[in-house]
């Protein structure tokens, strides 16, 4: 028995729609079931994207001149530790088990620029640790994106961090973006 082209196309389209719905629902459950952490953010840039806008994320923590870069023992896993209201990267590891010995394991990559120490004549300059967790955009309306950009551009090195990414760390170790906190205001990512 041969099925005509139109019904075949409709069947394939239906299967694709069901697969997409399943993916969105499973990601939503993973996002809800993970452990939420706040990660410091800097330098965002809103850009138009087809029918909406997004904020470009830069997950960066500052290092004071007396601090050192986190230990690097691998490239696939990052260990996070709670520091005040946020979490900071304290090292990397080659496996989840090794990262878990240091702190909360999350899959991703870490880049560090060490702070320049000061002397009697020159003040030290801070360094930074940048995290790549597999996401770099937060979709939001243009008005809010512009406001978030302004807040972050006004942020200086000497003041407390004003923006954080809310990341859900799942049982699989993958970080999933849940939202942003900017000047104490929450912006949630909601697909449904």
C-alpha cells in the first residue's frame, strides 16, 4: 500500500512537531529539576533577531589583584563554589567526579586572565574568569534588553556586581539558563 505525497508530508511534519514539543518539555523539566546558581555577568549587548531581541551574555567573575586564577586540571568540567550570593569558579577537572571533589560540577570551559599585581607606585589591576557553558543569549523584549545593557555598561570594576545569570545545573551536569537578576529584579526565561 502506497501513501500519497500529501499525507506522507503531513505525517512527517506531525512527527517533527511532536519531537519539538517533547524536546521543549524535557528541557523545561531539566531546568526545573536542577540546582539554581547565580553566576556574575558583565558586558551585555542587545541585538535585533528576526522577530525579537536578545541580550548577549558574558559570564565573567572579577579577580582582585591579590587573587589567582582557578586551578586548571581539565577542559570539560568546572567546579563552582558558593561565594556570598553567587557562585564562582574555583577550578576545572577532566571528569565530573574530580570536579565534584572541588565543588558543584558543571559542564563547560573556563578562561582566565590573571590579575596584575601592584607595587608601591602602581596600583594592581583586576583579572577575570570567563565561563563558557554552552549558551550566550537571553531572549527578551528590546526595552528590557536596552535597560539591562545600560545597567551593565554603568557597572565599574570597583563596585559590586549588579547582574547575574540564573543557571540551573541539572543531574547531567549541564547548565541551563533560567533567567537573569539585574539590580535585584528577576527576568525569567519562559517558553510556555
